C-alpha cells in the first residue's frame, strides 16, 4: 500500500452529505478525485507546452483526437492500436 498522510479538508456540508451517500470510503473517493484532477492538470500542461513548441493543433489533428477519444462512426481506417 502507498504511504499516506492524514490531512484535514473542509467541504460544504451538502457535499459531505452527498459524498457519504455515494461511498463508505470517503478517503478513497477523495483520493481518486484528486488523482484524476492531477492527471487532467498534467495533461493540460503537456498539451499547452506542445502547442507552445509546435504551434496550435490543426482542425484535422483535433478531429483525429476527438475520434480516437470518443469514437467515430465514419472512420473506417482508424482502428485503435492502444
């Protein structure tokens, strides 16, 4: 198991009430939410850095990324290798 550190977090009462309806493991739920947010932030930083170095993404690159992430009904040659 990964090392842990106990902290105190203050949340609105309504959020805590809803959180307790969703899970018995509040710490685990919050840890996963924080991990997801960190991944999103790191990805955003990487994308921003790439565009700073390579230029803005083209419409074609954006369409390909969208198709890879969300699927595309009309993309015959885009079988995912990942």
